[in-house]
């Protein structure tokens, strides 16, 4: 009897009955559906209660704990940001407030109309789709360089500065294919009987036409249709020059380091001066020479694109229309309600979202995108518990130790690869909550020193100003050392976590370090089951089919022995086959087991 009493006493003492634990218990209980036998359908037993209480909002096309937490964060920021009063006029946190309040001021945006966007198009040399004659001596390379450096968009060819994949201690210029106005799969699909693709392409043409009309096009319906058709065919041709995601998973095929004059020879073109184009992009930053080394990511795309641009049947007006469209695609929604409505109608067709997000939600998302550190400072000073940062750092050390034990006992990995794996794990840097300098007002404002003015009531201009600031800041890193600890993913005020291959860092922003993923005072089992599973997941990315291609310092390097690499491929084959057999019931779409391998 004494043994029973002692046993019961021990169990009772281990039960957490704090308010924090009671709330967690209520939350867990609400997710469970006791009417479903877990032995027959464990997923529904555990999750259907949550699904019942949390239907997908009309403004979204998926919903889970991450989305729910992001909504909570967004609501907090929308309440806090308009009421900021304690900072100086030129403090960046005041600028965030001005950006946000100008964004939600739809009356002023309506009054200003589209004149600002028309002026931007004029600076590119004009947009023929409006019925304008492009400027005499129009040079598409001037327009392309201006779009890149002044407007933060990369039509046709992409230029950027980032760490050299094989020597991440240094930043270098990278030349790549561009992002398109529509997803690649839709552009390259030639199956005219595919109703979904036909519907999307029709909606895309309609969006371009509406945009031109909203900007005051004087062209006839037939003229618009013909010009838009030419432009879309031009974009489809560019898309067909690109490779699939599966092909790009061979990371070595995306790395060709060469001098500028070598690229000129490879492209075999006399009409397009690559050095001149690069110097236009890097104007007022640095002067490049023919001996400057760059990384070319998609050489075949560049070769075919240059040939297309040189062809006599590729009209200058079509090129100008396409460059202009990419800018309108990026900035149109920052003008009037009519523009935003046109973009939403297109999004309804492509994503299935039933209802547009309220303007204040869209604006807080943009504020977070453009002012990641400034908004991060506001967020952590609005009640973020610094004990959380300390605890997560401790958990990360514990989980790295647990992963080290898994590596040590691994049966299929040879000694050489295991040794390098342990070294990479040891060098893996956790970035938790926020950077140490974030609460230093001077350092925070120094980061945004070159931003310039953010003007009340000038939303489009503000958006372009901040986008240009970020582009110039990235381009200005050319030939400078790469700082492994400066990359914080999509910002600090977001419910997500990341592994950065080129810095070998795992990143856990402040946004995700709260319920339901983590809470101070909960039993370790719950916190390890929440944020702990995310930490463990991000650690594994350093050794998966993509992250495993980079070494301890983030360099693209084959550090696995051939035997270990082949064994990894063999062991992962069943995951590819398993996940590749899953079909989403509503859409009928199949998962791609190769593309999702690292997540599986």
C-alpha cells in the first residue's frame, strides 16, 4: 500500500497545474476528436478537432498553426504601429509608421491615381502598350539596368550580388535568368486542351489589358490584344529557355565562374555589350572590367535569350512592353483600388483565394517585408520575453548534441563522411529571436542610413524608395566579405524557421518563439514537441539532398565520399517514391517526391 501511495504522490507532483499549463492542456484537448478511433485514423483523431474549429479563412488558400500565428502577429502589429509616438522624426521606426499609414490611406492613393506609375514607365523610355511611341534611341539595356538598380526588378536577365557558392567568404556578381510575371509551368505548357492552363493564360492576358487601360492606354481593343499576345509569346519563349526545378537541383550545374569577357565570348553576340550592361547596373557602386569575375547561373538561358533579342522579328516595342509590364506587375497594386482589385481577380484564378485581404493586412505584410529589422525592434519591445531567447539557445545546443549522437551511431555513413558531418554540425550557427544589435537605436538607424525620406501620403514613391534602398545595399556588397550571421531569412516578425545553406546557420525568428510552438513555463516535453521539432528539422537540412552539398563554412563542395553519397541516394529513394505517390484529392495534383525530398 505504501508503494502505491508513494507512486501516486510522485505522479501528482509531476502534474503541471499553472495557468500556462492549463491553457496548453485546453488547447491540446480541443484538437482531439474522441469519437474517432486512433487505431483506425490517428491523424483525424488528433487533428480533426482543430480543423473543425479553424476553417481556412476566405482570404487564404491554406491554414495551419504557422498561418494562425502569423495572423496573430499581424493583428498585434496593426494595433501597435499606428500609435507609435516616442521616436524622432527621422528615426526609422517613425518611417515604418509613415509607410504603413500611407499604405492604408486609400483616399489619398485614389486622389493621386496612377500618375506616379506612369512617370516610372516614362523613366524606362515609355510603355508602348499605352499607345506611346518609345523614345528615340531607345535601348532595352538601359531600361533593363534602370529596372534593376532603380526599381528593384529584373526583367529578362537577373543581376545580383551574393556569396560566391564555392568561396562564401566573398561576395560576387551573379547573372541569372529572370523571374516571370507568371509561373513557369503555366508559360511553358503547350497543352491547349488543359482547361486550367487556358483559364490562367486568359486571366493573365486580361490582367495586362486591364492594367494598360487603367494607365490610360489609347490603343484599340485589337491593337491591345495583338500587342499583349506578342508580349506573352515573348515571355513564353523566355520561359522555355529555362530549366525545371528538378534539373536545377544539380547545384554544380548552376555555377559557372568566369570573367566578363569570357561571358561575352560564350554569348557570341556583337550587339549586346555585357560589360556595358553590367556597368549600367552597377553605376555609382563600382566599375567593372573585362577581367572582373562573375558567376553565371544559367548560361544556356543567357545564350538563347541573347539570340532572341538580336532576331529581326523580335520587335523593340515587344521588349519595351515586357520590361514595362514587369514593373507594372510589381507596383500596380501600390496605386489605386481599381488596380488592386484587378490583381486580386487574377489571383482568384491562380490560387483559388475566395476573398481579398483587407488593406491593413496587406500593408502590414509589406511593412514587414521592407522594414524587417525596424519592425522587429518594435515587435520585441512590445512584450517579447528575453528569457525565451536564452531558453531556445539552450534547447538548440541540446538538440545539436542529440543529432551528434545520431551521427555517431549512424550505420551506413563511412568514417570520413561522418567526420566531416560532425565538423559541419559543430560549425552550424544558431540565430535565435533577433540580432544582438537590434535594440541599439544608433545601430538600427545606421542600417537604414541611406534609405532617404519616407513621405506621408506617397505610398507608391515610398515603396519604390525602400525597394531601391535594399537593392542598392545588396549590390554595394560587391567584393566585400560575407557575414555569415547577417542573414535572418524573411525577417524577425514571422512564424517560420530556416536553414541557410551558404552560411550554415539555423534561424528561429522571434515571431515563431511563442504559443503554440513555445512558451516559457511549459514542461520541456511540450516545448521540445513544439519548437524543438522545428529546431531538429532545420538541423537536418544541413545534411539533406541540397544542404548536404555545402560544407561547414557554407561552400558548395563535395565533402561526402562517393560511397556515402550513393548510399544516401539509395536510402532516400523510398521517400521519393512514397511522397511521389501522394495525390491531393481536391485538385488531383501529384506531389513531386524529388522536389520535396528535403522536407520529407
